């Protein structure tokens, strides 16, 4: 015996109004008036009407005979709100277009509307006008030389804030959130003037990605395709392109010119029809929106003085002493013209004060916020196209790309999950939409202390969103996109291509244009050989296979019932090492060109074996202190102990196989990572989930293994990376 819900009448009311059936809407409204309850002069809709307990038997014998009674939930806010909305529509106080501004109600029916995309080309300055004219354009507009005004997304957002604001009702108006492509593709009528809106792509103050003109062109193609596919308004969508003076000296300005000349001016962009014309003509065929208030016009960038920029890694090494006072650093800053060195000084000041919001005196009585100084370095880096300085400064300032949350949404709606950081934990997974600030906090939480990893993680998320829109086939059979391993793959690809160490490759990536990072990400997504192929090791000429090795439980330091995770945490914290450990590491260096202990992307952790063996001896204290210092940089004591066990295993292998030599660096992170994978996969043979989905479980299980099993799997990982087949040389004895 079902209860009856007035809520469904409210949906019928709105549905009839959307269908244009005014008479049916009036009839439903009368039904709502009959079921509403009068309370204090107001008509309220209860949650439901039900049959009371004493009338149930009679209702069963004679359905419809019993009166229905309202429950105590009066009003049901859900139903009451929809009724108010329906009555506002009946009174013509609102139109259905106000509730459905993108015409979604028409999409379920007939064919999609496929109009050409209008393109308005704006020259920001006379210098840009001359460049476009020289290209052959006679349809562009010079900023300020037309009755049609041009504004930025920021200005539009500020105008929209007042919409719906009502102090008496406690309504604050529209939040200051982003305005996307469908909204910027309209003509806005404000205070008797027509306004075109330059999309967010051209706002380079908040982030740096579209400072790369090759990437900007790629995004413009994507935006044009998006407008063509999803535009459902009357009239044509209009895309406003602002060609700024800072673009002219850019080395990839030729890419933008080629796009304008060979695609836009010819009327087709990636198969989508486009219409380039004078703005006065375009606005007559565009969709118009009338807004109250005022709006600021497009603001020109203030010119910057010429800058010095040294992008070499050594340029970051400004001599800063802990004894240097803030005032001394500010004086040094004032006398330093090179923006790379200025960034180094500012980074130290930010570290000292725990942020960039503090204002410091330069010794002359003038106080300047660190934020302003960093913004100045960011602008100068933009002018010089110094991508490494841009990225580091953006990370210090906490800058976030406006499209970050949009990119995340693009991934989530296509049933992909996202994991940030290198730690394999479910807490690093993102499975629901987050705001830009929330994504940034998640990145800071799980991407460690390396600012390079944090800023590139944000950048990779934006690129992933772009690639899943334009080339979804790259993501077939992928459930979880793990940014940490993807970044590691990019670094490995770059290191292999350049024949350099991972830390050097990481620094090289930081200096590359975003379009280069985007293409390398696509290469990583399309890589079919797996990460292990990139991390494989090559035997030196004359090296032979490994002799048989035996790993016995009786060699473990504790009984088999021990809690090995706790043991590793204690041993890693104490740092107690065998007397011959450092001699063994020195001997291990004779078998590889380089040894990387700990974070492979920190150049300080990479030891040039030939140099160290030529400059030190096996028993030298300075050598032991160096190894200890590198081990102490590993924050987690349990992982530090695992690295020590890995080194001991390699020492054991090379002592038993003195002729074994490899051509590539021995990277402990890689060896241990492969050992964890091998151990997990061999123990989960039947129906186990994809390893990428259970990495955190695999690591937890590996920490619980006794040392002889860890040694076994580290050795098996070495054989796997060397391509030695079925690992017949290994024996594990649990007795």
C-alpha cells in the first residue's frame, strides 16, 4: 500500500512548462493547491500522504476508500522549492532558458546542431597588427579600434558575482569560479555595449602552460572541436583569440602563425568548419546575453625591463650561509639581476618564514612582500621563456592552472581514477571531483618535499585531461592513472634518450616547454614494453650469468616468528651496520658505472663509481660517512633498512660473481620496486587484480618478509632486469 507524494506533481508542473503546455501546467498547479496544507497563511507541501493504521484493513477490501493523512514533515523542502520554481515559471518571472541555459532539453530529441564556429582575431597592439597584416590577414581587429569591446574571463567573473546577490535574503551571488568555453563563446551586452570575452587559455598571469604557443595551438584546436560539438544555443559560438605582443619574439610564434594562416583563414580546423570575419559582422550572428553592471576592458601587460636568465643547473647555486640575515639576503637580492639566482635567494627566504606572505625590509626602510618579488621573477621568466624558473616560482607561489579541476573531471567521467605521488596508498587515490585547491592540497600531501615533482604532477594532470579528450584510445584498459609512475617513466625515457642519470633527466624535463612534456607523456602512455624495459640493465662485455646463490632462513637475525616490519623500523632508525658494510659498498662500485642510493631523482644520491674508487679507499672514513649521509636522507626508517638489505644482497652477488659487470647505473629504488612486484605476483598467481591496483598491499606484504626472502627477490629482480631468463641460479631454503 503505497504512500502518495506531492513531490511528483511538482515535477509534472515543471515538465509541462518545459514542454510549452501551459494549460496542463495550470491543471497540475491546481492539484498542488488542493494537496497543500494551509499553515499561518502559507501553503505547504507535506512529504507524503499515507493511510492510517486503523484504515488499512478497509483500504485493502475497498481500494481508494480510506482518506489519506499528511505526515509531519511539512514542508518537504525539496517539493516546496520545486513548486516555488514552477510558480515563478507560470508567472513568467523566470523563463525555461534561465533554468536550462545550454538547451539540454532539446538534445534528447532531434539531431545535434552543427554550426560553424566563428573566430574573432584581436591584435593587442599596433606591433601585433603589423605582424598579422604581414601574414595576409585583413579581418582582424586592433584592440580599442572598434565599438565592440573586449574583456577577460576575470572581468566577466567579477561582473557575474552580483547576479542573484540579495543582502535581505542572505544571497551572496555567483561564486568566483571559472567560466568555461561555452560561456565565453557568447556576446555580452553590458551598459549598452557589446562585449567579446577572451577565454581562459590566454590568461597567463595565473599559470604558465599556455605561455607555450605550441600547446596553446593544441588547446585551441580542442576548444574549437568542443564548441562545434556541444553548442546548443541560437546563433553561432564565437571564439575570441587575443594575439599579444609578448608572443611575437617567441620562437614558436611561427607555430601560431601557421595555425592562423593554414587553418583558420582557410576555414577548417581539424575537420571543423570555422568562420573568420570582422568582429562587427560576427556579433550579429552570435548568441547574446544581457548583463547588468559594468565590466573592465582587456588590460595590457606592463612592459618589463630586459632580464638576465641563466638556466644552467649550477646557476641555482648562490652562496647562502645560515648566518646570512634576512636583511643581508634582501640586499643581495637587490644587487642580483639574474632571475635564476634571485629565485634561489627568494626560495631560501620562503623556507625561513614558512611561506611567501611575509613582507621584508630591504634595509632602506622599504618593505616588500615576498609574494610581489616572486611574481616579478615569474613575469621575468615568462618573458625569457625560462620554463624551469617559471615552474619553480609557480610552485612557491601556490599557483594552480584554472583547468586543473576540469582535467580531473574529464578523467573521472571516463571512469578513470587518479593517484598522485609515488607512495602506493589508497589515500592518494582521487575518485571524485575536487576543486583546484583540494587537488593542490592532495598533491602537497603525497608528492613529498621535491618541488619539481609537485609542479610537474599538476602539469601532468592537465595534460592527461587534454589527451583523454583528444585521443581516448591511449587509455584503453587503464583503470587508475598513477602520476608518480608516469613521471618516473617520463624521466626514464629522457634518461635513456640522453644517456644521463635520472636526476639529470629530471632537471632537463623541468627546463622543457609544456608541449614537450605533453608529447613525452603521450609517448609514455603509448609505451607498450612496460616500465621494466626502460629500467633494464645491460651486461658489460665479457660478463657471465650468475653462479648459483642460496638464501637460507637460518641466516636471518631473528626467529621466523618475528615482526619483520617492526624489526626494519628499529634497525633503520638505529642505523647499526656490519663492520664490513662500507668496504662491501666500495667493492660493489667496481661492477657498475654508477650507484644510486635512495631517491633516484636527487642528483646528490648518485655516486660516480669510477671517481669514488679513484679518490677513496675501501676503509676510508670519509667514504663511509658519505654513504651514511646518503642513507640518512631516506626519511622512512623501514625503507632505509630495506635499501641496506638491498645493498648487502648486491655485495653478496658481486662477491660470488666477481666477473659480473653492468653498463648502466645500479639504482636501488628500481631493484627494490621490481623485487616487490615479483614477490607479490608470484604469490598471487590465480585471479589477482592488476598489480597497479594493489601496489600498496604489495609493499606492506614485502616489509613483512624475512631478510632471506628479501635477498632472494632482490636477486631475482636483478636477473629480470638483466634479462637472464628463468632465474635457475636462485635457491631459497626455508628450513
